[in-house]
C-alpha cells in the first residue's frame, strides 16, 4: 500500500481547512440571516392564516436542515483533520487498504476505499426499501 506523500497530504489538508472555513461562513451567514428574518417577520406581523404559518414552519425546518448538513460537514472535516494528526488519514476504516489520493481529492473526508464504500451503500440502500 502506497502512503500519501507529504505534498499530497499538505494539499488535502489545505483543501479540508478551506472547506471548513467555507462551511463556517455559510453557518454564520445562515444564522445572521435567520435572525434578521425573524426581526422582519415581527415587524411585519399581520394576522396570517394557517397556510402562512405552515409555510413559515416549513421554511424554518428547511433552514435548520441546511444548518445541520453544514455542521455535519464541519464535523466530518474535523474528524479527517484528526485522522491526519493520528497518521490514519487515507486508510480505509473497513479493510485497512489505501483510500487513494484521487478519491481523497474528490472527497477529502472519505473514510473508506471505493470498494468498501460501494459495498456499504449497496447494503444500506437495501435496508431503506421494504420488501412486500
């Protein structure tokens, strides 16, 4: 198994840190915008109907879902940076083989080699579809 070279590891570390900063900006922007939107809603509060309230709740849920995805992404990046520190980055957590530089360039938080990831997706995709 060929380990990642030092320049490859540096390149991936820079990418992870840049992605983390981008997600952090997104979370901050979303939180700032949601606060402003709440104030605007209070200022413009006219009696609305149940449909308006339902739409507002759906939008709030959607915004929370986006925030959750960003925060999950940040956690994945933090875990990848920790694997780099521990010398475990680029090693599949299932089989122990190399994850591969090309895969890590495309998906720097990858924890599995492509073979193990495909097997995992097939296995868990089957569980999501009930059989009659």
